[in-house]
C-alpha cells in the first residue's frame, strides 16, 4: 500500500490562539502519482504549511467543508503566495456554495497565472457523493448539519490485491518467474501443465479510510461516513464533557498511515 501522510496544521476551531491556528488539514497520498490536498484552509494556511516544512506548490486540490471564516479565510493568502511563487498549474476548490470561492478570491487585486477551478459539492440530502475517482482512491463527501451548507469528506483507498508468496509456493510456483506477469495481466496462466488463477495466489490488503469533518452537529451522516474509518478528524468549537454526548475533541496530532 502507498503511504498516506496527514499533517493537522490548525486545531483551534473558532478563534486562533498564540500557539494554535485555524483548521487546515494537509494530506499526501504518496506513490508514483503523488496526490496532495488540503481539507479546509484556515487563516495563514500557507504559513502553517511552511512551518511544517510542506510545499505549497505541490497542492492539487482544496476541499472546503463550509464557509465559516475559520475554515476558509486562508484561501486568499494562499492564492497570493502561490502567485508570487509562480504557480502555473490550475488548482481546484471543492465546496458547497462554490460561488463563495470566487468571491473569497476576488476581493483583492492580485495577478495570478494559474486557473482556479471551483467545483460544487452537494450540501443537501443524505447521499455520499464521489468527487474524485482514480485507481488508488476515491474522495467522497456527505452533507452534514451545521446551520449553513456544510459537508464532511473522506478519502477511501481501494483494496489492493497482491501476490502472496506463501500461497504461490503452495501451488508450486517458484520465487520468481515469468508466469507472475501473465497472472497479473490475464488473471490466469499455465505453469508446468497446470492452470493457475491469480485469485489462488493473491491476498488482499484493505484500503485505508480517512474522514474529516468540520464542526458539524453529531448527525447520522457523519456517523455513516465515519463507519469503519481508520482515522476520523473531527473539528469542534464547543466542547462538552457530557459522556455519550456530542463531542469528539479536535485532534492534535501528526500521524502517518502506512
Ligand atoms: Zn462552522
């Protein structure tokens, strides 16, 4: 499996403190086709990225949960810094109320060569929507309850089948052989007169599921999306100690998922 690296660059929710910044979650899916995104973009996000030693230029996409200031006011500054640094590749912003992306980036004078693409994320209903799909993972969203249009996101890595050397040995295959390529490409092969299927010698590694939500009410949607998650990052502004009640405190961590 590829490595997923997550850096949580802001944990302070509604108002910043001297030590803590607003919500900005940096995720890298590290393989040959490296993918890098932000979930939410709090104030000074570009500086938080720099302080963490992360490249702002390698960002592919930004996923905004909702348009409360603590989740999005970093967009303008990030865009200006990208322009100063000479970015030319487009950047895509996924959000509910996508017209707000244009507004939030349009109230200052700034010249940038790169295109900003704004994509609508549905904020009504209870369905999980696939926003981005490739061979390695999907990124999906679900509407959540927050008094304003709001969504939660999940990166869902696909399960991966690989050749299990122990199983291969049991069916009589040598450690290395041309037959493995055929098994991968065609799903079956003949070896020493015996038909062997890829499934006979394969094992499956379950893909990881990473879920991020802004400060939603606890609702069925977030419970649904968080099912079987390997990691749930849940922002919250008001914390209650009431057992069994609403809150999971904002996580403060740096975590690698291998
Ligand atoms: Zn909010």
